[in-house]
C-alpha cells in the first residue's frame, strides 16, 4: 500500500462518481419544491406523492413484464451461443458470434432506428412486445459474455465421464453441466433484467404509447413540480439495483469458487 | 471427445455447433442484420420517386447543417473519451498495483455500482446540479460566494462533456484494469534492476503493455457517446442536438426515412472508420515497441 497520492486521487475519483447519486436521498427527503440549497427540512411526502401516481404503477407493471421476459429470453439465447462457442469448433464461428455481439459496438440509436423502420414498413404495431424484441437483441451479448466464462471454467472430463457411464448428451447436460453453470445463469438473468429495466432509447422509440419505467421518468422531467417525486423514485431504484447487483456478485463469486478459480475481476 | 459425441448423436462437430448456435444467430439475422440492410436500402433510394441513387448521401455529406452536427458529435465524444480515459487510468493503475488482491473485487464493485443506477436519472442529476437555479448555483449563493447564478455552467457543450464523462467512467476503468492485471510483474522488477527509475519503467514497460486496454476503453466510451440521445436533449436543453437527435427528427418528425437512413449509415461509417484507426494505432504501437 504505497503511493499515497494515487490513493487520494482514487478516493477523490470515487467521490466524483458518487456525488450526484448522494443528492438523490438528500433532495428526496427535502421539504421543498425546488432542488436547491439550503435544505428546508425533512419530509416523506414526496414518497407518498410518487406512490399515489397511477401512471407510475402502469409503467412498473409494463417494465416488470418486459424485463422479466427479456432476462429469460436473452439468457436462453445466450446459453445456446455460449455453449456452441465453448464446446464446438465449426466454420464461420467468428462471424456468427461477431453478428451476435455486434449490438455492443453499435450506437443504440442506430439499432433502435433500423428496427423501427422495418417494424413500420411491415405494419407491426408498436407495443410491449416490440420493446421486448429490441431489448433481447441488446441484452443477449451480455448474456453470451457471462455464460461463456461460466462454460469455460467447466472441466470437460466431468462431461466425458458422464457419457462413458451411459448418460445421453441431453441428460448429461441436464444433470452435470446445467447445475455447474447455474451461478452464471442467475447472474446473467439479473444483469439482463437490470439492463432492460434501465434502457431508455428502445423503450422510447419502439414502445408506441406504452409507458415503461424509463419513459415515465423521462416524461416527468418535463414538469418541474414533479422533480422531487422523481428524486424519491430514484432513491428507491438505486437501493433496488444495489441489492440486485450484490446478489449477482454473490452468485458470480460462488460460481468461480465452485469451479476452483481465483477471483480478481468484477462484471464483464 | 468430439468423435465420441459424434458417435452418440450421429452428427459432425460442425453440424452440432451450427445447430446449437442457430437460434441465437437467426435472431440476430432477423432483428439486426435485416434491419441494417433495410436502412442501407432506404439510404440508397430516393423518397417518393424511388430508384437507386447516392443523392441522399451527397446531401448529408455536403450540407452545412449535417456537417455541423457531425462535427459537434465528434468533438463531444472525442473530448469525453479523452477526459474519461485519462482520468480512469490512474484509478485502474491504483487498483491493479497498489490494492491487495483480496480487496480488488471490492474496489471494482464500488466503481461499477454508479454505472448500474438509472442512466436517465444520473444524466438528469447533472442538469439539476448545473442548472440556473441548480445545486451548484444555489449552494454557492447560500454560502455567499456569488451574488447571481453563474450562467456559464449550464446548457453548453462543456456541461454535456462533464455529464457523459461521468456516465461512462466505469466503462473506461475495467478494460484498463484487465490489461494491467495481465502484465508480468517480474518485467517491472527487471526494468528497475537494470537501472531504470520507477517513472521510466512505467513509461517504457507498463504503459506500452497496457495499451490494448486503453484502446478498448477508448472504443467502449467513444462508440456509445457519438450516438447519445438523452444528454443533448436534457443537458443541452435541446439547443445543442447531436447526430442521434438529428436522426430522430428526420426519421420521425419529418417522416423522411430515406434521409434519416442516410444520416444513420453515415454515422455508422464514421464510427467504423474512427474505430479502425484506433485499432490500427494499437497494432502499430505494439509492433513498434517490440
């Protein structure tokens, strides 16, 4: 632990990262309509106002449906791709994986707009379903990345042993491989859920008039008097995503421990 | 093992691999590749009259309004990339070289948490912080440091750069950290044993070896910021549109899919060319230091 200057710098950097987020609870409990110093005193009325808004609950309901479906479908598609890429050699594997991972390196706006153009041309009505289609496309690369590292840490001799002992490939997958990559599956589900919940551009352009959580928040920004209630909502969301992340991190570490690896990294 | 599996299922390894990846691959073909091709077709045909033409591209590449917007997008995202990567490097270096291995994941966890909280709310918080009646102005005024709100901190390109640099900070730290972790520590000892100072060892060994991580960080920050839609809208107050806002206006408000597609394809080309330049710089850099 040398380099005191670097240490001070890193702590200052973390303060910069967290400073805006610290403002959320500060102003969520502040008894004033404007977000400004000095603070005016403690209140929980912003939470009550937020809680009473029926539009918010509609948005939450839609978001819950979307994010859950996206988490399940992306993880399923991720399982196929990750298993294929770690287990088999086949021609044009790089190109196929490249296309699947492409959304990671394309500006989101371009992916959303090209989907929108095609959906409009085909006459597909915009709805929750079209948001799910878009989000699955965005989340699948994350699922593939997480699951690939889960499959890579598998010891192939376990699978060979099961086959030698008379199991079919399918029952081997079910009995041996799936339980071993389960921590990876859970962290993929949680991360895809979180990404989908937070995603705005696709939800905004592909959703038609269906409100979801992110478009609801964006809409509220237009009304200055609604801002403190959004601060309250933001406080709750931050607490929720920290909880989800802590759970995902716990499963990721358990997966690494199961496979006997050493842990030095974080997500991605 | 492969033969064994083939014996059980009666399929070749290549066929099994393709069969397994096909659901995911087909999904990407239908929902990503096909729409991208459609956009390219729109961009290469004329509105109303139809027919193949480069006229849309000619307009996008020569009209001052598009050049100005593209220039602003690139200026903002280059600045954001520079600021983010330069500020992130010392943090990644600290976590990789000066933090005990058992505590590294805790530090990375702390760094990544802000990234997983709502992007919209984080951007909006900067508007609240920098706004005319915002946190900074009201804070300074209640402390008696200024008498009137500062005008210079809101609704400008600098505020957009600050907001985006904050939003993408963790993205830059992680790849640099990974490349620093891969460096063989005995190389550094060798450098110092051979009489280099610590600073020279850093410049001649550590920095070149961590270059792949720096380039990855540059691309990870640069690509999404070029196409950012929310920050120009909220922080720029809609008065400083970037390319994504232009695509929206052209595609949806003016209902011109052909021109909108031409702008989108142009943006993609620019991103691809800039990315390739960075990747080539990386290759040359690595070869030059061998």
